[in-house]
C-alpha cells in the first residue's frame, strides 16, 4: 500500500521534505511506518517518541492498521498560542 | 455551539467576543496571546506560525466543544498563522458563562489544551537565526 507521510516543524528538516511517499506491505501499522522512517532517517529514532502521530487527521496509536492512501502525519510537540 | 477558526490575517478581540456574547451570559472572559520580545534569553524579532491546518481546524473545534461539555459556557477561539510581530496577538479565546467562575476556569483550560493538542508550531526569529519551539524545547533549524 502507498502512504503519504507528512512532516511538521523540525521534522521537515530531518526528512528533508514536508511530504514523502512510502510503500509498505499490506497490513502495516502506524508502528511499522515509524520503523520504516527510522531506517531511512536515523535521527528520528531519538525524536519520534517525543512527538505524536496522526492518521487522516486523527491522533493514532502505534497499533492502528493502515490502509492504502492513508495520510500519516509525524508531529513534534506542539507550540501554538 | 463552539466556534473555532484558523485565520491568516490580524485578529480582533471584539469580533471574537461577539461570537459568545448573549443576554443569558453575565460573564465574558477574553484571553489574548501576544508575541513577546524575548524567549530563553534571546531577543525575538517575530514569530512564524505553521500548522497541520485541516487537523488544527478540527482539533481547535474539539477542544472548544469539550470545554462547553465540561462547563456551562460558550467558547470561541481564533488562532493566527504566518508571521506575527512582537506585541501583536496570535491567539484569542473568548468564553461566556452565566457567572464568572466557569468562564475563567474554562478559558484557562482551553489555552492549556490548545498548546497540548492542536497541531500548530511557532518558529522564533532572532537578530540572527531562527528556532522551532516544540513543547518545552527549542530546535535549531537549517535556516
């Protein structure tokens, strides 16, 4: 399945883009995408646990199963206000 | 019915307060978050706000609706994106209730919830350089 990965704030600098496309095996979970990301961008290993992940604009646990076309957003701790 | 918007231009506190003002509400608390000229010992020139906009719009409305469920209040929030200069406001919250205690409590809770859960990030621009603010951390940027 093909996923759209989105990055925000300093995560954009680490990924080198605000948006990437990832091809993962069917049945992959949010946790599997995080592993995929760390394999390609090792700096995320230390940083991702501080942030949060959303799937299709909803906060998502690492166990959530993904579907083709899902939008997975990697978000550092927020700082609105 | 809660009101929440992400906006690109200047905010107006009267406009936001008007969203919640009604004859049955004896109290209207407004909060304006303004850009401070210093942060962690650095002199700040301006901030730039970025967001995961469609999710930020939804989450702003979620926190405003949650506040209305927790207290007997009506809530309105506007948050600005893009460049905001020192002294200018980046967020406004207005909470109306029959009596003042609920309005004060809900306004404080709303601001805390917004900072915790709404996907908006600020970047601080200094005399030289800039840094992302991420929770209680600041992160150097390539820029």
